[in-house]
C-alpha cells in the first residue's frame, strides 16, 4: 500500500437487475460524454435492453464498492485462432469520477479477468484513449501492453 493512501475498498461485480436500466443508461451516457463520443439516447436504451436480455456475445456487470454501485464493466466475448481460444475485449470500464484513484477500477478489472478465465478466455484486450494517462497506468499495472498492431474497424449495415 502507498503511504498515506487508504486500502482499496472491497469491490464486486454483479449482473444488473432489470430495474437498473436507467442507472445503466445514465452511466453509459456519462462514460461516452466524458470520452468525447456521446451516443444517441435511443441507441443506449436499445443496447442496455439487449444486455439486460442476456446478449450472448457480452457480459455486463455493475461495479459495487462498499455496497454502492459506482460503475460498470462490459466484456465482449470472442475467439482467436492466434491465441487458441477465447479472446475477450474489455469494451467499457467506467468508474464514477468521485470513486477514481482508490483502487475500484483495479479491483473491477481483476474480477473481470477472473470471470474471463472461467468463461474460457486465453487473452483479454482493451483499448485506451491516448490522452487518458490514468487509465493507461491502470492497465499497464495489470499487465496490459501496447503492441505493433493498429486497431481498425468498419461499421456493417444490413441490406
């Protein structure tokens, strides 16, 4: 423990309840506004509904610290030949601003990694904004490292 710092609080991940949809929408909205990628409220509502209905390609957990919900973590499930199995992706990790810097994100990531192992993951990936130094330090402390590859994406449309 760092001198002068309180020990990290007890943190647990738990699936959200159906009646927590509004809480999730608010936190997702806050995450994306802070990240500079605001999302349409209708889009967020549809995504939250899919996740609450048991989306097969993802696991969504609320982060509780000291018995209070203070964030969420979404893990996308995938497979990669290269790693020989589950290749999962931390899609979003959000901790409310007043809870940051206290170990909540670290404990949440540790719990998600344990869950990923039980779900068959061999590797967990994530992306971080270049300017988000605090998040980068958190991920590096947990053993995540940049690599030579660049993430590329394409939005698919039906039709």
